[in-house]
């Protein structure tokens, strides 16, 4: 558990407006923790790749011939050129630098280096710079550190808690990418409370009791809880009707709830009775965040000729846009000289818990002498 003090207030404005603090914060959160890089099923075949950009770095995720997933800095070992300029694609058996033709195996080994004859040079000394990777139930996690602790330590009880959803089996149905003009932390805060739902989300508010969250005490690496349905709803969709089979493995209680969890720093996970919704956050600036939203369903449902996931997609796309608008308004308000930290209510302990982590990270950086 992560202790949360009573009578806490929101963070000072600099945590949402100071570009220097933002750079240090992102380096701390994304440089010192495992973060979600995407889903393993997004690169199903050898040579498939994704490019992720975070903390000032460009990263390549790819699958090798033996099926293993690797990640590398998007930097050639010859003269530093970026190897990939597209965000996704498929390598033709090897990773080829577009500048001078150095080539690498899918596991990062240097295969070819033209015109290096007569130079004291060994290919084995120049593999791509690798990034630590780990898998959790179909999610790819990355760590930029030299010797990270196992991912399981960071996830704590979540793998056991969410095992019944069998997330690895689920497959992508739809992806929508949003560009939100707000600090990434405002998105995390908004995701973890529903006190705004009667005012911002009339459609969502009809399907769930906004005061009915069963939240866990804040943890050092995540916050979240479960919410049930109301008004006869059976899932979160345009009308609350259940049009698909329950995900296999769920018990009666799990079929009547949605699990909403923010796993630091960038995975917002929503597990429904019949599908999974994930948001991955990619901070682009102190006041801008790219959010990738993806809807996953069980393959047995996707294979049905009459499958239709639009009820879930339309519902959450509308809800997302309502959220993005209000967090952008929060960003604008916090930028005002009139803003001062306000008090959290007792129903906002998750938010205070997240703020405590943010402040703890800042204290760690100050202690190391690196905060500017």
C-alpha cells in the first residue's frame, strides 16, 4: 500500500506547466519504470515491428525468427542514423540502415557493414543497443534502465487479480489515436474518478453508479478499482445491452463489474465482462499527450459473421472525447495565474495517491541533484 495523507491538495501548477520539470518527470517515470509499449499481437510475425517515441527516444519493437520479442534504440551503430522512419511495418528478414547499408539481424546482431575492410573492427562489438523487454498476459513492457527489477515486482498483485480475463487471448478490433492538449497526469487523474460523470458523461452515468466505485487503497505502481452496473445495464456500451458472450473464465461477480486501473506510467486498463479497453499514454510535451485507445474482443466473437463491436467503440469514443475536452479545460485553467491548489475530497484518495507518487519521484530527483 502507498500511504495517502488526509486533507491533501492538488499539485501546484508547475507540475502541469513547467517544461523543464516535465522533461525530468518523464525521464524519471519512463526511464526508471517498466512502461507499456503495446500488445504482442501487434507484431505477430517475424520481422513485424512497431516504433514508439517517449522520453526523447525512438524505440523499435520487433519479433525475431524464433518468436522472441526484442526492443532496440532506433539508432544505427555506424553514424547514428535512425533505422526506421515509419511507425510500423515489416522488415525484410533484416534491419537495414537507409544511410550506408549496415544491416542487423532481428535479434540485433550486426550482419553486414559495407566498406569496413582494413579497419580494426569486429561485427560482434556493434549490435543494436538493446532495451529490456518483458511480457504480461499479451502486453509488452519496456525498461530503459541498465538492470531493472523484474516486471512482476512492479505489477505486484495484478497478474493474479486479472488472470481470469485471459488478456493474451484477446485480439484487436479497433484503434483510435487521440491528440489531447493536456498534461499526461491530468488524463491519469480524470481516469481514476467518476465524480465528474454526472456533469461530463450523461451516457456513461446512466449505466453505472458514479458513487459506487470499489477502489483499492493506492499502491506504489498503480491505482484503481471496480465499478458495477446500474439501470439494468450488463456492459458499457451505447445502450448497456450485452451482445456478446462473457469472456471465458469470469465468475459471477466479475461479470457484473468493470475493472478500471491505471498502471504507472502509461497503461489505463479497463476490463469489461465481454471485452477489454486499453489506453496507452505517450506524453509529447508538458501540455500535450498522444493517447492510443484500443478495443479487444475474444477471437470466438470476432470470428462470428454477425460480430459488431460498434456499440462498445462508439460508447467509449464519445466518452473519451468528453474526457479529453474536460482535461483540456483543466489544463487551460491551471495555466492561469489565478490557479492555486484545491482540496481533495475523501472520494479522491486515488488521485491523492497518484500525486504522492509524482511528488516522491520529484524528491528523488532533487536528492540526486538532477532536477533542474
